[in-house]
C-alpha cells in the first residue's frame, strides 16, 4: 500500500524530499511525520495527501487541521478516495470541504445534545428514587 501512495504522490508532483511518513497507525495521536509535515508548510503551499484518511482519522480532527491550514494560507489537495473532490485551492473544493465542516459541526452538536439529555435523565432518576449524592 505504501508504494501505491508513494507513487501517486510522486506522479502528482510531490518531490521525494517533501514526502513525510509515519510508521505507526494513523489512529494514534503521536504522528511525528504528520507533525513535521504540517510544521514545514508555509503560506502559499498546498498539502497533497493520497487519501483523506491519511490526514485525519475522524472528522473533527480533519476539520480542525484543514481550518488551521486555511488560516495559515495553505491549500489541501486529496488525490484519491472519498475526498478526491477536495482541493481547497479551488472554489468547488472549498465548497466540498465546507460541507464536511458543516457535518462535523452538526455531529458535535448532536453529541452535546445527547450528553445534556443523558445527564438530565440521570438527575431525574436520582430524584425519583431519592438517591442521595455526596
């Protein structure tokens, strides 16, 4: 799989010296290759990733990362997979990513709403059973 990613990035114009790798699972928070890559990017650069899941494993992390890149004046281009329509250097790519960001915000709101409802339910149950809390 790594050869496929490596070759696709080279074909896309990424030079060998600009390739970054992590040997550990992308699910881990400690990703020194990604951290080094993000730190090396400068305003006007475009981060090219093979697939969107190479950049972030969950939508919240992905949205936050791309917002950070955007605020720094850095574009994002995805070569293949579900996110292949994303190229934040184009109007259409910005639109697609905006939709993803909206979905992530909606997901956060739903989680928050469910948490508040669960807490309210637990409090009501304690009151109905006269359970003392200390």
